[in-house]
């Protein structure tokens, strides 16, 4: 389950034990969740319980999915 952006892991100083799904070493050096979600569009992506910050930073993904004629807003259930 993806709940936050990768950089939030660093800001909150989470360990692998706290959020193992967020640890793909080296990935943050090249990409962030927003870019990864855009790359897989129009395939379905859902963010569960995104933080307010994530909602703000990922808001334009819905426009990207609409542009690709996908019936998906990644920030809604």
C-alpha cells in the first residue's frame, strides 16, 4: 500500500521495518511516486490514505490520466 511520496520516508525518518513497501534503494535518486504513476498511465494506480501533502503534489495526475482517456483518478477510492 502506497500512502506517501518517497521523499516523505526520508523526512519522517522511517525504517524498513515501519514501511518496507517504500524501500526500493536507489529509486528516489531517479524518480518520485508522481513520475512513476505517470509512467504507468493509463494503467490503474490508487493511493490509499494519501497525506494532505501527497494530495497536493499528486493532484495533476488526474489530468494526466484524463488526457490518456483513462477513467481513473489515482487519489480517489
